[in-house]
């Protein structure tokens, strides 16, 4: 009985071994045939688009960001408390220097002023009379001093009342445009209450910072190209008007101010702005579309077309990228004028890959930005 079991078990092992051997043999045969087909198959050719490198003039810039400020701007308020008697401006109105804007009630001050002015001639006459009598020895020094003090004290009171009335009349300190008024007729104002914003927008200013390493490349009067989000298709030309004499020891930055003519009145204070400080033009430089460059942590590279025994192939070339503007980049080294660079299709490429140049409109910007 035991011998029959052993024979049966050995038979089953032989059958299983034959089955596995058959499967393994079939797989090996399939792999061999696949390898032969791959060895005999034609080399894969990848479609790409290219651009030919030309030498161009490159205008380098220093990029900066900041906020637009007015030439002059102030929020008008009052030094004295009181009830608003008159409002002599409308929201958004253009005003001139010295123009009265808000008048507080000054009835009491004006009455006191008239009273003091009415007493002034008598005080003056008394002072002059006592002065003559004192010289003749007809009055005492004390009486003369009292008359003199009364006269000059009255003059000082008049000036004080006039100044008090002036402080209760809020005027425009410079030419400009007023904003939306924050007060109403009959309202009681306290010192420090906001009345209206006044700004001189004839010339706007941009305040920004640059690195201390760029100080040698900027100067007073240097031209700048400034853009704001409100007008994405338009640029505003300004010029550097002031450079802070000291470098911030903590950040290593230098504060710079630029003036921007605002003839069209489009610029408003508080706008976020991007600026390019224009540097001298550099001749015969290589510029590529950024879509042609593969940016990695290990370096930037492009694929350059080469001809190997009549076959078009690509060579991976490491490059040194300088400044980037919009969709183009300034190439410092790695490619030269006359090279043909792959602009699309490089994702599937490797060194010495066979390629075919095709026509493609992928680099042509759409007329309208698609909605997300």
C-alpha cells in the first residue's frame, strides 16, 4: 500500500513538472521572438517643433515691485472742535491751493474779535498820550507801563482771535483732487476727525527696493517701465528721482523712488505695480522661448538638432539661463546663433534620439485666453 502511494505521488510530480516546463518553454520562445522583432524593427522617430537661434539685441532690466503713491497726499482734518457751518466743495472736485473747503461755526470768535478791534483805537490813543506825558514827567512810569501793556495785549488778543478763526476754516494746502467727503453740514467735529482725502495726482511716485548688489547699476534719471494690473496691456514710463543714501543693515536692500507722469489720470495711489529698471542694451545675445528649456534642480538644458550620417538626431545641451521676461529667456551660455532648438515634444526625447521636424502652432499664443 505504501509503495503504491509513493508511485502515485511521483507520477503527479512528473505531470506537474511537464506542465510547468511547457509553460516556461512557451514564454521563453515568446520572449525570444519579441526580442527578434524589436531588433529588426525600425528605430522610433519622434515628432518635434524647432526654432533657429538668431543673435538679437537684449535690453537687461532689474525687476522690482512696489505701490503707487501720489506726489502729495493728505487726509484733511481740523485742529479745533465745532459745528460745520459750510461745506464748499463736492466729492471728486479739483481744488486749488488756499481754497476754503469746510467752515466751522465762528460766531463767538468773530464777536470777540470785533469787540477787541473796537477797543483798539482807544487803547492806542491812550498809549500814545501817556507816552508823551511820561516824557514830560506828567505821569508816573507805572501809569505809562499799564497803558503800554493794555495796548500790546489787545493787539495780541486780536491776532489770537484771527488765528483761531483761521484754524476753524479748513483750506486746501495744495492743488489736487478731493475724494469722497466724510462729513455733513451741521455735524460736530472734534480735532482729528477725517474730513476728506486730498491728493496731487499730476505726478505719481513708485517706492520700491533693490538689492545692494545692484546699486552700481542704478542712477538718478534712469528710465523705468512700470505696469499695473488695472491696465495689463499698457506700460507707464517713469524715471528714478531719489535713492536712499543708506542700506538697510538687516535686509541689505536700498529704497528707491521713481516719478511717473500721470497725464491720463489712470494711475491711482495704492495700486500694486511691477517695474523694470532699464539697463544699457547688450548686443548679439541669444534669446529662447522658455517653453524650449527644461528646468530641473540639476541644471537647465535644451535639445539641439544634429545631423548624424544623414539622420536628424538631438543632443541634450546644458545651458546657463540669465534674465527671464514674460515667455522668453536670455541664454548666457550653452547654445549659439545658428543652432536649431527643440521647442515642443522634448518630453519623450533622450540623448541621440531620432526626431522628425513637423509644423505645429503650439507656440502661437491664442487670440483669447480660455476661461477656466
